[in-house]
């Protein structure tokens, strides 16, 4: 379906309000878009709200946003894939984001990622089979002074070693 989003083809007609599926989250998102006056420059804010409501940005949601903001699907998809805080796949119960910015990388962020990948048997960008853990990397989270920085379920942790990260991830996997 992502190939559909990468085009600038016109969208099929949608119902006047809500979504054909009847999912109430689409109505909530529509109200949010209306509150922002359907402004195209509110795209990032709308995508944040959509991800908050749905947990991730599936194709239906991206097309809905595209239609309501009168933007080409390729633009919406481009923004959603450019920024690391948006995800197009369901995430695990817990999320670990390792900063790979220069300062963090130099201080061992690659070793943190490698240790988690080996333990959880997943690669960065993936979720464990039991849906307990999603491992992500970020270009930079702006916490260079506390490198290497890792975000555990939205909470930034400073000066993380592979052992620190494994202790946290193991506690999630065993819970």
C-alpha cells in the first residue's frame, strides 16, 4: 500500500465525516484537523495526533490525513517517513530508542544497539515476536552532553552502557 502513498494520484471520495470503517478515532482526528482549520502547515501536528490515537500511522490514516488537509499522499508519507518519531508499523509494549548522533556514536551507541539486537534477536526498526520491545535508532535526540543517550518509553537515560541498556530491556522482557 505504501506505493500508493508515494504517488500524487487523486484520492477516492471519502465520506463527508469520519471514516468508512466507523472507527471513532477517525472522527476524533477529523475534529482535531478542523480545530487546526484544515491548514496544510499543521501536517506534523496532525500526524502526532493521529499516532497518539492509533499507535502508529497505517496507510488508511495517512490517506485520511492527506484527504482532509488536501495534500498529495506522497507529501504526507514523505513527512511520516522522514521524522523518526513517526512509525508506520505497530510498536511493542516498550520502546527503546538509541541516539546515533555523532557524540553518542563516538561514546559507544553502536555497541548499545548491537547488545540489544543480540539479546532480543531483532534488528533496529523491528519489534520482538512477543510484542514486548521495539528497538529504534534516532539520528540525534539533542542530548549530546549525556552521550550515549537512550530513551526508554519516552524517558531519556544518560551515559548508557550496553550493560545498562540490557538490564532495562531484560526487565521489560521478563515482565
